[in-house]
C-alpha cells in the first residue's frame, strides 16, 4: 500500500499548465483518487476544454457521489467541493471563501478531516492566498503538504503564502512532484 | 483561523438546538454544517463552544441569527438559465393541460426562484390558473420573499439570465426601481403563498404537478434526502414533475426507482405513475 489515500491539487492563475502536466504523467495504475480544485473564470469554457483534452477522464462530481479510487475529480464551477468522513462528496453553494468558489481551502480543510495523514496536498501557482490555510491543515493532520517552487510558478503569491503560513511544507518543482507521486503510490 | 469543532461538541450543539427550539439538524450533511458552525462562531465573535451553547440556550434572537447563518440562503433569479429554458420549452406546455396548476417551491429562500417561475408562467399565459406554494424553514427568508424586493445591483445579472432563459418580454417591465432596490410587479405575486414548512419534520399539505426543490437537499445527508424524496413522491400527482439543483442527483438515493428522468442534465424528473 502506498503512503496516501488521496491526492489534492489546488491552483489558480498560472496553474493550468502544471495541472495538465501532472495529470498527463500520473501513473496509469494509480489506485487512489485525485481531486483538483481550480479557480475558474465564470462561464469561461476554454480553460476547461484544455483540461479535458488531457487523455484522462475527468469527472465533475455530483452531490453524494462516492469517492472512487483511481478517478480524477474536478471541483465544479460555482460550488465548494467538500468531502464527508464517509468518503463521499458534498457540494455546497454558500458564500465565496477567499473571493473564490470553489475555494481550495474549503476542499483541503474537509479532506484533512476525512483522510488525515493519508492525504497528499499540492498547491500550485496562483495570485491569491486561497489554499494556504487548507494546506497547513493537511500538514497538521499528519498529511503531506507540497507547494510548487515559487521560483518556477508563473504566480508565486499562492505558494509563498503557504510557505509563510505553515510550519512544514515541501517545496518542489513539477518534475519532483510527479516523481513524489510515482514513488509513493 | 480554522478552529475545529470536535464531533462531540458538534453533536451536542445539534442536540441543544433540537431540544430548546425544535429544529432538527441531525439529518444535515455533517462536514458542511460543522464548517458553518465554526464560521458562525467567528462571525458572531464567540470565544468558545461553551459560550456558544450558553448563548444558544438563553437567547432566542441569537439562535435565530444562527439559523439564518447555518442554512445557506444564496439564490438568484433564473439561476442556471438552461434549466429555465427547458422548463419553459418542455415542462410548462405539459402543465398547460391541467385546468388548475399547483406548483411547490420547497426551500425557496428569499423568493428569487419563485418570481422567475411566475414570470415564465405569465409569459406562457398560465399564471392566472396557477397557484404557487413557496415554503422555507427560515421565517426571515419568507418575509423577505413575500416583500418582492430585490437589490438593484443584481438586476443586470438577472436580466442576462432572463434573456438566456428564453424570456420573451422586456425584463424591466416586471419591476420598478426605487433607489438601490427594485420591487417586483404586484401581479407576479398575487398567486403565490409563502409559508413556513420544514422538510425534515412537516407533512404533505397538497398535491402538485410540479415541485421545485433546488439546492436545498445538497445540505442533507442521505437519510434525510430519502425522507424528503418520499415526501415529494406523496405530494406529486401521478407523473408530476420534480426539479432538483444542477449538481443534485437521485442516483445516490433509495428513491431513484420511484422517479424517471425527463431531462438528466437539467435534473428534471417525474414521479412514476
Ligand atoms: C441555497 S437556498 C436555495 C434557494 C433556491 N431554491 C435556489 O436554488 O436558488 C437553500 C434554502 O433551503 C432552506 N432550508 C434548509 N433546510 C430546510 C428544511 N429543513 N426545510 C425547508 N427549507 C430548508 C434554507 O432556509 C434556504 O433558504
């Protein structure tokens, strides 16, 4: 058994390329779920198309959907994606958090509670501070917190915020992140 | 920042609310309700769970503000235009076959969805023979809904939604502006009855050809979802329609076989028989 039961990926401005790179290089026999939370512009389909062009099936979960190992999930536009402790999804249409819905913090916080030390959370490029609190929480629950090396990120605000907020985050470039996933599956 | 609430504290709060005020939140989706309780503590400046419990028990106005916060009230006019377009093009023509139409909006929040429906009914020439029952758990929402007042700042977005929904009129004909607010036309309101109804506790009260319950039952756990779907089944006429929110689904409930799918993408179902 690998080190993790779930992989989280969060990102905002400048994260689309790293996300697609990571997805494309995920091991084919990965047997844990991947949950992606991206800030998307309202009603802009083009980014989504780019993600969907990845040769992997990406699912936007519905409320109460069971989280199935090996699947790749993307938080739907305009909803917060929350995981319950029975490892199902819940969708929440409440106010924005950090000016965002979906908010990375909301998803990461709930996964930290549901999966605790079995969580690998990765925070990528972005121009705001969403995700830092969630990443710290994952780490406090014994999970692994990783940020994209700010030097390689198109926007470094998001990874820097997490580095400053949490006591112990690993700083990696995208190749190292992919390697970490492969080595711990 | 993210002060956690232990499971024991969470369950105790649910218990306190139920015993003191008769509102039962035990069937709500736990992770999200817990999150809202934590946020409410920050929002209301509660230093500890102990303090929160104390205030809850002793201060009814405080409790009311907590309910207002816990139940998510966010809503829009013509939210999800594709849904309204389908409603207009496919469902309303079917409802037109009934001499008297009854529609239930369960969890109507501040009414924006109800007025959207009334506008489409009016444009279809059906409003005069339709009775709309709009219910919610939260009396403050209902009061606001009944007033027919909407903030002016949202009208631009609602107008765009209305056009995308296939509205055939001039949206500005449906309201008059007053300073920073608008009031919706009286005629839209005349066939609507707003009243309190708790989906977790209250009973069937009429029979409907269409029930809209959108973005309400995502906040419930699976047992309560099943309960509500039974309540709706018993409240629908044979082949009556049920509309859920875009991300909600019957797939994960025990009641999925009691309904058939009419428009999967728009979450429109109907009662079998
Ligand atoms: C997010 S709003 C949905 C508003 C509208 N239907 C829409 O889709 O825009 C959810 C509403 O459900 C109501 N609600 C929550 N629990 C309820 C219950 N047990 N019975 C009835 N209404 C409830 C809340 O008060 C709130 O107004």
